[in-house]
C-alpha cells in the first residue's frame, strides 16, 4: 500500500514537464538525477518557501506599506514562485535559467 503513493508521485513528476524539443537527446543519468534528486528537492523547497512566506507574511504586510510597495510581491516571487517554477515548469534536464528567466538545457 505504501508503494501506490510513491508510484503516483513518480508518475506525476515524470509527466509534469516535457522536453522543449522532441529531437533533443538527454542522457539517462541527467534524467535520473533530475527525477530522483532535483524534482523532489524542488518540491521540498517549494513547501519550505510556502511555510516561510506564511510565517513572515504579517511582517511583510507591514513592510509593504512603505514605498515602493513591493515587499510582498518580492517575497512571493523568491520564496514560492522560484522553487515552483524550478519544480513544475522547467523541462527535464534543464537546470539553469537564462537571464530572461527561461530554463535552458545547456
């Protein structure tokens, strides 16, 4: 019974993103490292970021009253959205984002 959630999580992580181009070849070790290590680490960092954001949101609301009024937006982007994008929106094998914020393989 414990294997069913694990298999479901594995299937979710495998189908959560796809290669940007079908003709790009990734090595087995790149895919394995991404699925076994980087995606679960990204999921843990996303959960940790949500917790930190929830814990610091009262202070962020106070800090957001002072111009330029972007403390809350910056915190959401850094603590929640960055690990979320790394975990769920990047193609398999892409580990670094470019200056435009888009993940590229190499």
